C-alpha cells in the first residue's frame, strides 16, 4: 500500500502556514484539510461515483426533494459534491437562488444555471451566512464527513441558517446492508469500523429526528426507503452494487490503515460481494429527515 504523498500546489513548501491542498494514495486524489475526517477521494473517479449515487437515490425515492417547499427564495445544498442535485433543482425552481458548498472543488465551472452559486467551505467550521438566510437547508449523505461529536452542532448550524417557516432536509443511511450473505455482512462491519476509527458515527444517522427536535425544529418527519442491493432491485439495485464497488475501492487506503488490507484484498472481497449480491435480496435502510423552523 502506498503511503500518502502531498501536493504542494497550494503554496510554497517553505511556508509553515501553508497546508497542502491534496494528498495522494494508490493513484487517487484525496483532500488534505486538517479539520475534516472525510476519507473519500475528490477526483474524476469520485465525480462518476457521486453522480451514479445521485441517480440511484432518484430511482428509489422518485423525488428530488421531500420537504413541502413551494416557492423558496434561497436554498443551500451543504456538501453539494458535483452539484448535480442542485443544478436540477435550480431548473425546477428558476426564481430561487441556490448556493452549494463543499470542501472539494468537484463542481462544474463552465455551464451553470443562472441561479446557482458554488462556494468552497468547511461546514464543520461554521458558515458565514446570516441567521435565517435560507428557506431550504439540505444535505445528502454526510455520514462519512461529520464526526460523532459534531453532529449536534451541525444540526444546530443547519437550524440557524434556516428562515422561520423554512425547512431543513437531511438524507442519510447508516452504511449497513441487511439480509445479505457473509461477505455483505463483513463489508458492512469493515466500513462501519473504519469510519468509527476516523471519529465518525454511522449510528448517529439513525437519530437525526431527535437531534432536529433538540435544535428547535418542529413537524419533524422521517421517511424510510429500502435501497435494494443487487439485481433483484432492478436498476437501483444494480447501481447500488456498482456504487459499492467504487466506494470500497476508493476506501482501500482507509482499510489498509485500519485492517492492514492490501488493494488486492479489497478487490477480491469486492468481487465476492458482487457475486454474492446475485443470491440475496439485500438492502440498505435509507432515511430522509425533514423539519420546519418555527
């Protein structure tokens, strides 16, 4: 397993104040922010995976948004990734001003809807937008980005950003696949244990409704979906298997750190996982939380 190497493109190596922007392992590019435990890459391969993941979610939920928004004036997509969800929403709501923030520059820089703006920011450090600035505050799949002790302040920050009468929406899952075989169970354990070793907490995604209420949101609802894993689930199930292959391969450096697994070990297990997915009706528990700011 290659060790991480740093890229000095963000400034002079001679400056003690400079933090190198990227780190590299096994040909993949990762962020190098000191205050962010997110272990996944931020390169072209990850762009492909994130967009695949977006369409997988759309296949299962059949909706782009779940909060009862009508004509929002301002919306923010926290950890927007490639920005694909936000750009689609900007077309659906042309009078709304959409802001997408992310720690990594994965968003397009050429053709954008006129009502879209992207900003580089780390939400774990708080955002500079004023209280109540957005009518709709949303994030999707930050299970691998929010440390255990940061979930409560993160939900409070989302609530702070939301205007009175506006909505907060959180899309999450706990990184487990249920009712699969031995390999599926092992990968669920490997992924969960590796994230916990990073200070993350997949279990917290199961109680976000409680955290929303504690932060002062009302009319809190939880919508649960079975995200199929394997051919039995049709297009969504097949996409999930492909997403899992890309996800676990990208996490090989993390698995090496936690379990001493080589890239070859991960690739062999991923192939076994794909083979096993054809013989079970496995699924993940996918949850969407919404809450209104009184």
